[in-house]
């Protein structure tokens, strides 16, 4: 059975990002008033955050499909852990039981293990993405996540925080947004906020740092594309 291509997952995501960027910039040129540009910015930032969530889920699935050895080990460890505290069952398994690991799982089998309810996992931070990669992926693929540099991790944290704030509009999500955009690794990107607290994501992201040609939302999208690409190189 043909395996899922991580490169194909990336190419689909890249195309989606480009389409959203083109639409955002066309909207920006169409609307000249601040309120409509703010709405266009919010829609763009929310869209790329949602698409990134799907990309990460699909990429982890594609890597696990390439090499399911870590999935097998996790399942075996989970099975043995379920016996802990029941000495009779544990002794019986150790004497008579056998975990029959397989070199390959079908897409349907893997989907049932990683996403039995057919829902994408929402990750609150990049650290949570790393944890999931560590849980399911062989070292070769897990290292693509753990070896991402601090600035790219901070970009992804910013994208997630922006997405959650625009989706929920809660105080806690705004607090998280301010924390994410204060991160030291964002220095020099044009995205790092100053001492002033951000009150509305849309207003902040539609602004142009240092009177440049790009909005902060443009920068966020470009930096996200770069960070995502690193996960498949």
C-alpha cells in the first residue's frame, strides 16, 4: 500500500498559505478603511492558524505512516502499563503473552490509533506538538520537531496564540497572545510587541512595523511558511 508523503502534506499546506496570502493582499488593496482592513487581517490570521493545525496533524500521521516502530512501542508500553497493579494478569502476560509488533500499519489502522474519533488535535503550544511527535514518531522524524530553532518555535507559538484569541476572544486567550508575542526569540522579526499590552489582535497585526511595506500578518504568514517547511526538510 502506498504510504502518505510528508512532502505532499507540505505542498498542500504551502498552496493553501499562498492562496490565503493572495486573498488577504487583494482584500487589503480593495479596502482602504481601517475597520475593513482589520477584519481582513483577522480572517487571514485565523485561517492560517486553522490550516497549520491541520498541517501538523497530517504531517505527524504521514511520518508515523512512514515508520510505525514508535507507534508499536507505545502500544506495547501502554498494554504493559495497564497490567501494573494487577500482579496476576501481569505474571500471566509475562509468562504466556506476546505482543506481535508489525513493520507496517494500514492507513485505516493507523488512523484508528492516532485519531479514532476523526478529529484533529488542537495543540496549545509548540511544546505540545513536540510531545505528540515524541510519543508517536521514530527518532528520525521526531528530531525534525525537536531540532527546530527557538525563533521558529516562537513563530508557531504566536500563530497558535493568535488563532485561539481570534476564535475565542477570551481574556485568557488574550493573555496568552500577549505572552507569545513578547517572546525573546521574536526580536528582529517585526512581530515582538513592546511593553504596551496588545488589546486587539487585528489592530496589532494589520500594522506595519518600522513603516515597512508588509503588515505584521504578512510577516506572520511568511515566517510560518518557513517554520513549517523546516519540519519536512
